[in-house]
C-alpha cells in the first residue's frame, strides 16, 4: 500500500491495485478565498494518477471542493456520507456513480477493503476511512472524533493499524461563537487518548494543513492552538513506543508486512513550496480588528438595505412565529429565557443599523434601533454585504463568519438558601 499526502486533507491511497483520492483540494486559495494550504504547496495535476474511487469525508468546503472535483473523471466511483447536499453537488457536476454510505460498514473491492468509521461530531455527517489490503492497514481519521467503541471495532476487524493520519489540531472554531481564547485542554486530551487507544505503528498529525489568508489572516492567532510538532511531543511523553512524524505535501508512506516507511518529497504530484507553518503561531492576546464592511460586489448601501430590511424586519419574525407554533426547541428556549436578540448590520460608510426581537411569554416583539437593542442578551454584528451575500447563497457561512462578531450573556440564576448559582445557557444563534 502507498499513501501520499497532497496537502491539507487531500490524500491518495494506492491499495490492492486500486487508486483512491480522498477530499481533493487542488487549488489555493480555497474555501472561497479565505484559506490556503499550509505548508504552502503546489499540486501538479499533470502527474495525478488515474483515479478509481473518490472519497468525500464531509461537506465542509475545505474537504468538499467543487472546483477540484470538477477536474476529475465523471466515471469515478464516489463514496460520501448520506448527506443530501454532497449528493446534490456531485450530481450537479455529473458524477455517474455516487455511493452514499453510513459509518461502520465495509466496502469490499477486488484486493482491498474500505471501512467508513463513525464520528462523534454531531453537527455534520462525516466519517473517517480505513483502507486495508494484503500489505497493511491505513486509517485516515480526517476531522472525525472517534469513540472507544469505534476503535475497538476497528481493532477487532483489522488488528493493529499500520499508519494513522490523526486528528490533532484542536482548531478553536468556538472563537467565532464566543471569542473564547482559552486553551482547549479537553479536546487535546481526547485527541491524544484516541491515538493511545488506536496504538498505530506510525502516526502523522493530519487533515488540518491550512491557514487563513488575506483579510482573514488575523484569525490564525486564535484558531490553531496545537501545532503538529507540539502534538507529537506530547504524544511522545505518553507513548514513546508510537512512532510519530510530521508529514508535508509530497510525502509518501509505503506500508508492507507490518513496516511503514516514509519517503519525504517523493511524489511528483505535490511539491512543498515553503514551510510557512510559523504563521499559525497561537497568540490569543492578539488584537481583533474592528468589524467593517468590505463592500463585496460593490453594491450600493440602498440596495443592500432593501434586502436586509425584508429579511430582518419581516422574514426573520415570520420564521420565529411559525417555529414557535410548531414547537421548535431552539425558539422555545429563546422564549423560556426571555431573550432579547439583536442584529447589528455594519455598512461600508461606518454606520450600524440595529434590528431585533424580544421574546416573552406573551409572544415576540420587534426591536428597532440602537436604544431598543442596547440591552440585548444575544448579539450578532455582521457586515452588510457579507450578510446579503450569505442570504443570496453567494457566500457560505464558512466565509461570512469572519465578517461577523457574536456574543451571548444568557444565563440561569438559582438560589439555594444563601447560595446562588449562575449557569450559562447556550442557544444557537438565530441567523
């Protein structure tokens, strides 16, 4: 078996005479221009081998990249989660053989076997992937969190894993929700424990080889608390018998008979241009830039206002009222805690216009203007052109979130004699 890292989460696996391509992302920047591969690399598509099977692990745009998929033959078999969005996108590109699968099931081919592994992440349909043939076993964890039960099931089926591409980065995406900057110790522990339980012959931290760029570059100081080297250093203290390596684009792993050999820069498909991982230095004391509207598409403020007024003064209220009547649990929680929710839309001239909703047992009431929204418990400030681009499905949430700021102070207070407890209440943002 031969495993080649092309960068970030893009991996070629040659097993049992079949060539698989996982999560193809060939071009930089990606994710709508927000991120680039890190370390910096170039993918030479003229050297890409003939692909038999494409695997898409989940819908996030740094794994499900339509531009890259568009460069592949439509006759490939495509394996993906049973996610309607992924299936729709693949059909739109014209792929002829799409196979949505559920985790913890095998796919048996001639001379190889694939096994989609369950993820404990509840917010997205995703899987990792085990590839096995007569020469060995490779497990690409991708972004998935794996349980002890999943690890036990894989070990019973395949024995010891030869090579593990491990989840490691603890990317602090909670920063977008709460501006939390504390070190994610629990997640780091979980990632280390997973490797200890899997106990592979070799492990490479993987599937997080990107950094934010351009207007989004300030996010790098907040979102990447664990480097590849730090993860391996912590792992070495806990399990010195597990061989760990930092793998770069173009590296090839050969697996044969219980042996794993890494060959640096051995693939002509991916070329390492520069090790720029120092740009991911974690520094949660860094400054957060003031929210501005970059004026995407150059649309005038008056035109943006028409769209925003319709959405925030009419459509959002209608959505909430209908949801409450239908018993939506999120909206019921807003009502239970009498939340005052406000959206501050920032325009390119520096002004901010405020819209909101006040929830109570009597119903939902509109809020309008800065004074009415000043006492809001849940606040979402967002750039006007980003909001409209999102609403019109021209920009994804993954891009837009860098052009917004959110915070909540919803809490529950209780008294027990002279003692008082105050517990935060976490509710999804309405937008």
